[in-house]
């Protein structure tokens, strides 16, 4: 299960947000939707995708402590 550690994983929250945005992209109402709104949805989707991969990268090694993660981010 997802809640075996009694904490909410941020990756799952981002996954749910990406799924909700993809639902909005698949079923758009193009008659009432402006192009700026579509660009905003696209930028949100790109931002959430990047944040998901960053979160997955940071939590890939469960043996690392928080002090070891900070220098690893700056190397990227």
C-alpha cells in the first residue's frame, strides 16, 4: 500500500494533479476556452512533470539523509 510509512508521499500528490490536468487536456471545451488558458494548462503540465521527476530522483535512494540530498541537487 501507499501509506505503509504513515506519511503522504509528495510524488502521489503530483501524480494526481497530472492526471487531473491530463483529463482537462483530453476533454477541452474549445468554444469557451481561450488560447491563453490552454498555454497556462500546458505550462502547469510541464511544471508538474518536471517536479515529479525531481521528486522521483530525490527519493530514489532511500538510504540518503537530507544532508546528502542537498549537494546532489546542486550537481544537476
